[in-house]
């Protein structure tokens, strides 16, 4: 199967995990596309001053791959600076959130796998 993630349909949503502001979600791959435990692969574009609220997942792992931009993540209570090229692994039961405190968008790929 071949897809170009830049062709995915845009949905504008708000307050991801009780965060602030709107964000654009592009669903690239869905569970039905896989024969494995991959839940989804999405592209998420977070505008300046928006955030993904601090939260955790129980039975999955999630990876963020930063395609563009920079911001601040809170990982298990510790604040870390993220930038283009960074890959963040959110393990099961690990708490995480993302704040775009810059003047540019943060563009990330999100890959989630059930365990």
C-alpha cells in the first residue's frame, strides 16, 4: 500500500486531551490498514499557543516524530525542549503533554501501537 501523508484529509479539532486551542489532524493510517497492533499513524499540526493536555495511555505506546517546529513537552513531570528531528517515545502509563510556546506551528507524526 502506498500513501502520501501530505494528501490526508484535514480535520480541525480543539482541546486535545483537555489542552488549549485548536489543532489540525490528518488521519493517514487507521487500524483496519494494519495486520499488526498499530492503532494509527496521524499527522498533527499544532499552531502557536495551542497544546496537547497532560495525559497518559494505559495499553499502548505512542511515538511523536517532530517534522517541523519546536516547543515544550512535559514527560513524567519533567519539562523538555523539543525541536525538528526529535523522536519522543511515550511508553505505557507514562504521562506526557505538548505546548507550542513558539511563533510557528509544530508538525508531528504520531504513531500509536497497542500492547
